[in-house]
C-alpha cells in the first residue's frame, strides 16, 4: 500500500504545522515544511498509535465511489461559456492545463454538454483523493455496474493528484475505447512534459482565467462594431476593474474580491509550491513568491536574485534559487518570458521577464498603481491564449545592449510577424524611448508591422519612413 496524506495536526498561534505522511512498505515518513522536521518510523502502528487511530488509513471503498458518482449525476453548474475550443472527437488525449481556480472543472462540464455517456472524476474530491492509478479501472467498472453501460468519455480532473497517472492514461488510450480529456494545474503537464509521458498521444491546451471578452460576457456587457462615446467609456470602466482585480471566475462574480485574491496568493505559496514540491527552505520559498508577484513584467536574473536573497541573510545556493524558480513556474501561476535571440540556446537562459496568470494577484502585494504594467501583463496573457489556436506562435521580448526594449516579439515559425509596445500613454517624456526602441528592433529583426497599445490614444504615426499603428487596449482585446 502506497498512500500519501496531507494533514493539519495542530495550530500554534497563527502558524499551522502541516505534516506530510507517506506510508510505503510499512514505513512512515513524516516531514514538516514549517519546522523542516523529519522522522522515520520503522513500524507505523507501534511507533505512532495515536496518529494511526486518527488518520484511519484505508484503501478505496466501493461505497465512496458509488456515492461520488450518484452525487455528480445531477450536478449541473451554471456556466459562463469559455472561448477555448478543443476537438471533441479527436483520437488524441486532450489535456487542458492551467492555474488552479481558472475554471478547468467548469470547462469540463461545458464540454460534457456535447456528450452523452461520460464519467467525470475529480481527483481532489475527498472520496477520490489518494486513489491509485491501478484503481481507475475499478471505478469505471463501478460506473458500468450502476448505469449498465460503459462510458464513452473519461473526464479526468486534476490528474496530477494521481501518482503515475500517465501509465493508466496510456493504457486506456491504447485500448481505443474512450475519448479522454484531462485537466491539471501543473505546467509540467504542458506540451514537452506530457508529450514525453504520453509519447505523442496528446494535444495540450492552456486555460487561463477569464479573458476580457469572457469577463464581459459574465458581466452581461455587449460590445458592438459601432459604439457611442458613452458606451466606450462604460467599457473602459469595466476594463479598469478587470485589470485591477483580474479574471479568476470566483473573483469576477463575487463582491469579496480582495479576500479571495489573498486566499489565492496563499494557496499558490503553500499548496502548489511548498507542499507539491516538498520545499525544504520555506523562507526562500516565501521570498521568491513575493518577489515574483511584486516584480511582474520586470526582468529576473538568477544571479541578481541570488545576491539579493543572500543579502537578506537567507542561506542558499545559486542552484537552489534556479531550482525553486522552475518549481514556481510549475504552479502555472507564473510565466517567465524569454528574451529573443537568433540562437535558440540563448533564448532559454536568464534573464527572463516575469508575468502572472492573472493581474488580480498583484492587488494584495502591489506597491504602486502602475496601469502600464498591468496593461502589459494583460496583453501577454492574450498572446498566450492565441497559442492555443496557433501552435507555431511564439512570444518573446527584445532588448539590446543599450537597454532599448520592446515588450513583445511575435514569431510564427521562422518569421517575425509583429512587434508590440504597451504603454498607458505616450507622452513627451516617454515617446522618444518607446518609439526609438520599436524602430531599432524593427531594423534589427526586419519587421515593419509595428503596434503601440495604449489606454486612450489611437491612430497612426510615421517615424523614419516606418508606420506605427496606435490602438486602444479594449479595442485590441475585442479583436483577438
């Protein structure tokens, strides 16, 4: 029996002591992420009798599965239709990856509307939590026993919670008996990792929190081709709220926005970062987590960050900083945008720019109301959504040795198609910097499709015989 449980044993003051229990081959391994405490018990029932009684360890029970299936039989949640389009009749396993709370579960229910015989399994449900990959067939057999038919489609939610999940998914796919849709909140399940584990059997898609179009739908807003100035002003009012509080579905539909966002920030740190990756240096984890949120849209360098952490008195190696940044990115809440270079190996090296899966995450840690940075993050997320429709699309930023910078380089295949600069407003102070950078990158990268996204300004300007189009953020988002 191999079973992993996460248990809050006790609270002292305001700090929760969270232990992990991993029972393997009769041995219990206990380690505490707060105190970095580690013990090994040779005999579980003799060494830890009180814990054994409280945890009541057991394998999957059939009555739990029956209870689960019957409960979800009538579960029909209200849905805000998402724009993500995936093939419903593909012979490939369809993987939908994204940050926790982005709406992946409800997206599976959106897909289920087009299906008749499906089984939905949420592996974060208490009745399924800890299920082994070898037990999935038994769950399917229980479904057949209840409903008298085999499911045509498997909807497997938060599949990363099942250890060695790829083994059973690969086996079931090879039988050609089921259409399969997976969701996960680990970026490791995206293209490269999942392609390795499923060996060319899957198509991966990214689901982020609401886009502004989805946000508008949830709010009942309508945009038309021709709009009055009053209607445009109303759209901008809601866009301002959107970039301030983000697009997490629960946040959009709730009045307790700040409270929910604060809970999400804690959830990222403790559950998706510290617990999932069994982080030992919790102090370093906190520093990196707060640093990445506070410095969104800025460049990040392992060397600079290492020296900064070291100056704070945190004992750490440079390799640990690098490793923790990779694990932070794995939460799917953070993206590290690569700097453009014609040499592929240089694109993978640091520095990189930090972007967040949702601008609302900055609300509880933000030091200033820099709308230009929020706009830049919004544009980045919209470009990421476009990669679902166009797998050849790649996004970079550009920076030269004179520190001239262009926010986004859009590359498709071998061709650079567009250069995008984002600023809240072009003024006398920043126009020379923003335009010079765009023109320099245009010459160096041989791209004349130049776009400037602003809050209010629009039109076209000509500089050094090159045309630069200006558009308002809400109009650009509408057209994507």
